[in-house]
C-alpha cells in the first residue's frame, strides 16, 4: 500500500493591534477550500499546497487533502473560526486515517482570541491525536514567530527564504522531500529553535538586496556542512503581534540528537542581533517621497509603497494620507491601488460608468485612524474584483474582492476594492482596466511584496510612511503587554 499523506493549510498573520476580527467570513473572502475542492483550486499554482499535491503524485503517495484556509492579515482569529478550522483538521485525521505522514501549510504568526500561539496549540492537538511516531512536516512564512511548542510537536519546520515570498512552492517541495526520507527511515528529524531579545530584526527579512537577511541566510546555509543537520530556517518574525515569542528566530532541523544544535542556532541569533539596526530600505515621509517627483524623467513609473497601511501586515487598507497628498500634488497620470471601501465601490456601481459623484472615501474601519477624505471624481471603471495572480508571487492563485471601481480624482485613478488586499501583483491594476506600465506614478498599499512584480517595471521605488496606519515601524508608540521583556527596540538599543 502506498503511504497515505494528510494535507492541510491553516494560515493567518495576526496583527494584534488591529480592531478587525478574523472570522470565517474573512477566510471565505480569500481562501477556504475543503477536501476535493482543494486540488482543482490550487494545482498548478506557486503555493505550498500545490507542491504537496505534486509531491504525492511524484512519490506515488495517496494524498488526502482536508482543508486550505488562508485569510488576509488582520486582527485575532475568532474563537469560532479557529475552532471550526482546527476541528476540520482533527476530524479529518481521526476519521480518514490512519496516515503515514502529514504535510501542513501554516504561517507561524497566528494569534487567536483565546490563544496567543495558534499554530503551537494546533500542532499540540494534532500530536496528541496521532501519537509521537507519525511525522509532521510544516511549512512556515518567513515572518513566523516560532514558539518552542511548535518546534516540539513538528518533526520538520521549513520557512520561506525570500521576501517577497516567491519560493513557497520550493519550500513545500523541500518539506515533502524530507518527509519522504523520513518515511523511508533514512532520517529521524526533529526541530531546535532559538530566539533573542528582539521584536524586530534581520532587516525584516528583506532579500531583494544584500543585507542582514541575506547574510544570515548564508551563515545558516554554511551550517549544513556540519553532520546531523538537515535544514536551516531564518525567521524575521512578525513584530506587530503582542505575543511572548514575537520576533526573529532560527530553526534547525536535525537528524536525531544534535547536541550542538542549540548553540549553532544561538549563533545565528547573535548575528541577527549584531545587525539589528541595519536596514536595506529607507522609509520616507510623504514630503520626502514626493519632493523630487516633478524633476524625474518621464518613462517608466515611479512606484510609491504605502508602508504604514499595508494590508499584508494587518493594515486596514483604507488610510488616505498618501492618497490625499497625491491628489493635492497635482501630479498627472497617477494610479493608486488599492483603497478598501466597499461602500464607495457600491456607490460607483449605482452611479454608473462615467458618472461624477462626491463621496467620503476611506478611513471607515477604525475612527481612531482619522476621518474619510471628501472627494469628487469620475467613475472610470466598474469590475467584479475577480482575477488570477500573474506572479511571480502567488502565481496562479485566484482572488475575489467583490464589486470594485476606479474613481478618478484630479490626476489620480484610485482602484477601490470591496475587500482588503495587499497590492503586490500587476493584476491589482490590470483587472480594473489600468495598465501600470503606462503610468508616470504608481502607489501601492504594500510594504515589500510589491517589488517582485513592480520592481522590474519601476524607474525608482520609494517606501513611504505617510501615517494613518497600523503597520509602521513606530513600535514604541504601541502598547505591548505580552511580549517578553526587555526586548529590542522597546527597551534595548
């Protein structure tokens, strides 16, 4: 009989400073597939689940996909949503087994309303159900906050090595390969994790330029020459989570006992500590970002990234300070993607294509973040918000944002969305009838992922902290009550 492999995904990057709860509706609006619907939805995509399915075919395994759940980063996962998805996984293990091995696609920075260590609790429950001998291989995001409990209950933990995350498929394939070797009895993996007194570090994981993250990855790779080491992962951590284990970590996957593993992992953490204040990206104020716009040559677009309101880090996606500055600047031929405002999107649909309307735009999720921006504009596009990512990140995956529109205000075409989404793919403009390559200036609500798709077409990139968002690096302005202390940069320089 071929090995029977259980496949599941349960992801969320939780910003505990967000007031938006992550309920089942949040999962349904992005990605929630069950059983036999998983393969048709994700096969052929650049995702871990696709890699798991392909590995099962290649190795002759009997794949049993159970659930794939992935919600846009936001506030804590509701107890109901966590209970439903974890129960689906546990029920599948109990009633569709026994299984020879598990392949799980997790994030590593999930916080539930009732549990700070969402993945740790899930893995603990799984291990309690299947026993100590069934191998569990787990893929994680590079921004995982890895807990001791996660390392204790998983046999294999592998994290992305790129930010933007363009290697999800490869990491999934590597996890499956290590599981194959485990099932054959060639290796007996277990995990060792180390953390330091840091909430943020390793250049937040950026790998698009040489810097702290690429350097520590090289150091981690060099350790693989040592006997007993199977894989190494560096996690930059997710600092917008007020949890005990938030921050950078190093994870080593060892073949059997490896007495030196703890000190080797600690050495990698020491390297991250030494580079903690080095950044490969300069974050500018709005004024600094726009100061030289008028003197730039025409041709390829200048790209501005709205770092402080990044939906990919839990930002609401409806902050307007940067948009307001762009409108007031008078810069022509500008496009902005995308602003989350389902009310205005529906108003545009009601008004119709070509209509002129005055609306309160944005800043509706959290009144503490400011008032909506009063604008008058022309409806240039109406769409259903459905498209498929071109990549390179998440290529082939589908997105459904609900009814959307383009409202032109002065020289700015604003892509208005019915659901929150980080703008890291050209389709965020193309689906709304805007070719980003024809624009003089593009603004995207993203911190870094946008570079994979927009970097090749940009004449210059500027990262902007325009204020009004909850994903800025002003960590000391937030009330952290649960993270271990003292910790950099809250207490330590």
